[in-house]
C-alpha cells in the first residue's frame, strides 16, 4: 500500500521510488469497486499489505503451522548457496520482497568484498516493507547499493536493463496467489525483463496432505484470521466503506479440484455496505462471502508447464527433504 516516502532521510546508498502514487487514486479504487460489485464478490490479495498487513504476514511466517517460510529458508540455506556465492557485478531484483530475511541469506553467501558490485532492487506494493527492509539491509551490508521500487508487479514494470546481468528472486510462493492464467502472464512479463543468461529463483509451494495445508491457513493463534480481516480495514481506508471485521468469519480451505487454498470472509448476518465511491449500497446476505485469496499448490508437472509457457528454462529445482517446497532456478 502506498505511504509517503519523501519525508524519510535514508542512508546514502538507498533510494526508493514510488511508482504507485500516480495510479493510486484511480486504478486501486476502481479495482476494489469492481470486486465488490461482482456477482461473486472478491478483493485482490494485494490489498492485504498495508503497514499492519505486512506486519501480520511477518507474524504468520513464524507460526508453527505455517511451514512455507521456514521450509524455503532451509532450501536457501542449503541448495542454491554455491550459485549465490559467485554473484558479482549484477542487479539482484526481488519481486514481492517483503522483509529482508530471505534476501539476507542470499547476500550472506556473497564474499563481503564483492557486495559493492551488487545493486539490490526490491519491488513491493508495500512502501513500509521496502523502507524497513532497506534500512535493515543497509545496516547489515553497508556497501550494498539499494534501489527500491514501490510498485504493482502485475502492471508494467519500468526495469530498463542497464547492461549488468540480472538475478531475480520471487520467493514465498507469491506466484501461487495468481490463477494459472494470471501466473503465466506475470511470469512472461518477468521473463521479458530478463536477457539471455539472466536467472530467476522462484519459490513454489508444493501439493501435500490436505490437513497440513489447511492448518497453515487456520492457525491456532488466529493470526491468519486477523491478516484476512485486515483487508477490510484497508478497503475502508481506500473506499471509505463501513466494513466491521467482527461481522465476518474467516474461512480457509483446500479446493482439491483447483489445487488451491481459498480464503474468504463470510458475512455473519445481512450487511449494508456504504461508500461515497459507490453509486448504490452493496448488500451482503447472511452467509455470503468475499473471496480474498487463492494460494495454489503445485506439482512438478505444473511447474514445468507454467515456466515453459513463460519462455524460461528450468536449470534445477531445489527441494527440502519432504518435497513440501521447491526453489526453481530458471534461466532465460
Ligand atoms: N517474499 C516475502 C514476502 C511474501 S508476502 C517472503 O517470501 O516471505 C507477499 C509480498 O508480495 C508482500 O510483501 C506484498 O506486499 C507483495 N505483493 C503482493 N502483491 C503484489 C503486487 N501486485 N505488486 C507488488 N507487490 C506485491
Ligand atoms: C504471500 N503468500 C504466498 C501467502 C500464501 O501462503 O499464500 C500469503 C498468506 N495468506 C495466508 N497466509 C499467508
């Protein structure tokens, strides 16, 4: 979510551009409106990530039930370290970067002497996440140049190639938050920002027994429920709607036919939603739900399909011992 970045004094080697400011008013509001006016109501999962949402997501990553983060980190620690240790004179671009913990594991593999030859370019919808991560990284890696970009990676990204080779990272299985069609479009757009020989490290959550999947999105501390309901607060802020989170029930279940976890917010009673940006009130009937997220789980076959369709070649897939998560190394 857009926050002002101009008032901050940043260390010398950090710049943060905000590409969202210009489109915020028009595109974001009309996107939200379209979802709430649809027959099957939805809010795009990118609206989870304002300051509070990013902080709640960070809490999710530490929950005992939420296996993806620690599993991907275990793969980063073992699998791809030999590639990362050879990185020199390049741009390291991270999509949906969030906090600094995963990219720190990548940068830790680089001999300190060569860190000043790397420009790290985090791209995220959340200005607060980029600011926090850039500050953390500049303390840990003072010679690293950081060029952050607050942007929606589903829109056209302005990533002119400056001649340096590129290593892109798209961790966390965030690609899984898009339908196969959307994911192929997104991956093809990412691929189009790469030159021959550039690499992409893509984190992918794999299929596994349903109870493990469902527990990860229904944690006992109800942090995922708070994260899901935060999207209503973000919507209230942007559209001046009158959603009251306690009027909704958190639902998260595995849709086997679609290979995805679905998250919804189900109205506990009939609700009338008002907004100065809507021509008429929206009526939500008791039991009607708003679809807030899909989180697709992959087979190796579907990984091959989507990457081939996006004009990328698989060099290697690194897995954890249970094959719960895959880190796919792709080359243009
Ligand atoms: N990469 C981190 C964070 C994953 S959470 C990890 O692996 O833990 C997903 C991140 O993607 C959030 O930081 C969110 O703000 C960002 N994000 C989601 N949709 C986005 C979009 N359309 N454009 C840019 N960033 C997006
Ligand atoms: C960022 N994304 C891949 C997470 C996921 O697992 O789909 C977001 C999340 N939603 C609920 N818990 C975590």
